[in-house]
C-alpha cells in the first residue's frame, strides 16, 4: 500500500472508536499482549462514553520546584544571551484524533487540567484525556461535546504550585492492572470506555485493529441471531464467541 493509500489518523480513529474494550483486550491477549490495561481506577468519568485516539504524552511532577528551577535557569540563560534548550509545548504536539495521556508523577490530590483547558485541548483536535490522577470541573466537562475524560475522579484542588508538566511527547509509564506499569509512547493508540483503558503499541496497532474488528463482526452476528431466536449453543457454534 502506497503512502497515498494509507488511512489517515482520523480514518483509523473512526475505526478504533467502534471497538469495545473487552473485545480489544481479547484480540491483544491472543497476540501475547495481555498486560496493556492500565489501572482500572482510571476510566471515563461519564457513563456510555467511548474514547479512541493516538497518544500525545505528558509527564508531570509533584514537585513544583522542578518547573520553577527550570524556569529560573531559562530566564538566567536568556539574560546572559546563552541558547535555551526547551522541549516542545503541549499545544505544538496536538492534532485531530489525538488523546492526551498524563503521567501524574505521583501527585495524589490535585485536579490536573479542567474545563477550560479541556476546551483548549478539544479545539486543537484532542478527542479526550487520560489522567493518572484527578481532574477539575465535572459539571463543565459534562457539556464538552465529543470529548471524553478518563481519570480516577475529580478534585477541586488547584494543581498550580503543587504539580507541573516537565515533559511532553516522551515515553511515560501509567499504572497497570496486571503489571505495575504500562508504557505509553507518543503515537500509541488509546482505547477506553466503561470497562477500562487499553494501550495499543503503535507497531502492532493495525494487526490488533483488524483482529478486534473481526471479533466485533462475529459478536454482532451473534446478537442478530439471538434476536431471531437462535439458541446460544447454535450461535456459539456458528460465530465462536462467548
């Protein structure tokens, strides 16, 4: 397939958005990737939401002095006319069909991002955000269309002076369910709904997607046969799902 024939990120995102997390897990488990489910306490805040997109990663720190020291060093270098080495800003890394994935850096209480910052992320193309920790402004988040927040819950506590972003679009670790940590790299695929959040490594993403789509097709066939009165035994023999 030529580059011109390769599906776009939004075309792929639309396909991933039809995949149920349990079916995705089965496809990956069959391939030997059964440890890609992040901590089950992290899931969509609102019922019946589904999130799929390509990861843009954020690494955070619970020690605000890390950013303050970095900022002071940058200001000193600028004052002395020395080159300033800085990484990309989050805004520069966003694109239509992305999902922002945030490593909370172990900070346990603050709301990282919120209603207004979520509007900003959405306007720059993000389909949603996955946070190892809390977020603010539940009532405001509820009314942002086509945007899904996955977090441990909400908190009113302001993160400024208590937490800061120290890296963007770098490999991060999110707490796992069957393993201590699930690695997330920029460009990995994220799929989430009520059952949890799964990370799909980019190098196997197309194979996983095709396997998951096959499972979806077979399950839909079973549903339609059930509606016609077919027994579970006969439907299972026909479609092979249980």
